[in-house]
C-alpha cells in the first residue's frame, strides 16, 4: 500500500553489486508520514503503512490508490474504459500481493469542468469489467467535480494468512511471475516512440492500460511464499523495499529478468540494456516472491528465479549487464507525467 503513486523517475541511484540502494524522495516521504501518524492504537490493526495493504484483525486487508489526470495519465492517449479498469486493477493487485482474496471496493471520482455523463459512464464500464473479472464488486463511492479527473479506489480483501514484505529469509531465492517490461514499453510507444520493426504495439499498450492482477498466482504461491509483493514500481525499486522491510540483502541478476515480447527491441531503440530498462519501468503488476529453493522447483505456476536473499545489511544489490548504471524506478513525486 503506497500513500502516493505513480510516476517513473530517471536518475535515482540504485545499487551496484557493492553499493547500498538509497530510497527515492517518495519512499522517504512515506516513511516520514508514517512516523508522524504513529502506530495505530488497540489490537485491530495488525500491519499498517509499509506493505501492499494494511492488515486488520481478524483477516481483512485494505489498500488505496489514486490516479490523477496529467500526472498518471493523459486524456489523449487513455481510453476512459481502460482508465476505469486500471484504477480498480492496481488495487486488486495489492490485495493479491498480500495473498488475499478481493471482497469489495469503493470508488471516488472527481471530474473536470468539461466532462460529460458519457465520459463517466465509460469509466464505470471499465470499472465494472474489472470488477467482474477479478471478483471485486464496486459497492459504493462518490462523484464530484474538480479541476481535473481524479480516481481514488479503496479495496478490501480477506486473507487467512497475509504474506508480508518482511518475511524474506537468508537462503531464499527471489522469483517473479510472468514477464516484465511490457507496461513501460507500452507507455513509451503511447507517448510517441516509433515502434521498432516486428513489435506488437497493441500487446504492449494493453499491458500498460489493462494490467491483470495475479490472483490465481498469489493463491498458488501463498503456502510457499516467505515474502510477497507486486511489481508496481519496477523490480529494482520493489526488491529494495523488500530488502529493507525484511532486513536482508537482496541480490537481483538483471540478465535473468523475464522480458515481455517486444521489450528487448524497445530497449534497443532507446540504447538501453534490456535488463536495466525492465528493472526500472514499473507497472508490470507481476508478483515478486521469496521462498525456499526447493519450493521454487515445484510451484504450480510459472515463475522465473531472478536472485537470492543473502545475509548482510538491508539493501539491494544488482548484478548483470547494466547493474552499474544509474537506475530509477517509479517515484511518485519527482517524475514527469506519463500516459496510462
């Protein structure tokens, strides 16, 4: 669960194989705000700020995300039904990242002065489609006016045993579901990058506009997972957060990242190393998991081992081609607007 979301920041220094990974401006602000709020009183809130979702007794998880026009998306490149879908999907992804099942969501929408009822209908068509697909019905919310379009979604889930970011153990392998980099490649193509030959632009655009929460994969991983989170801000940034929450060193090999179709060609067009490009793009909404090496060989869902957990200070170490470059991830306070 992040308090702030979502822009790509270039130039945030990540770790090489021997350098600790400093947090970005957004992450530092979240830590400061969490300290100001303090620990919740009583015994109802079991886990507060710092994970993909808060955990409330006996088995509830809550998460909230925000999408703001000209910060997280542009009208000119964003079909409104896709926007509605994505607004709910990113919240359900947080629920999945806790090894929880979605229960319901609340949606608040502020529309700009030139918006029509048909525009709102399109947004809610996307919300309804995602709600049906993920089993997370929208049960209430609010609609108002504002200087720009803003969507705020709060989602509720239920978890028998929430899997947190803080459970990684020395000796674990680090693995990821699915393929990475497609969302960032799609974003760049939507922003005007000339498509390289042979690249399926529609596929990459859909990866960016209509992420699919990995609920089935989370169910399959729940019993074996020691730590779990979704890849929303890029593998580099999210693996660093896992390391810091678990108090361990996380080593990630950029050459082992599973690349979505077309990502290598897009990275080459930009003069980027594919693994480094993929590690920093964000919004893939795959699952990053740590677990025993033996368990990784018998998982019922496809995963790719990309690293390991080692003893040492809480930091991320990057290995492979591009590890020594200055890498960034999604930083919600410092980056320019992008297309959703």
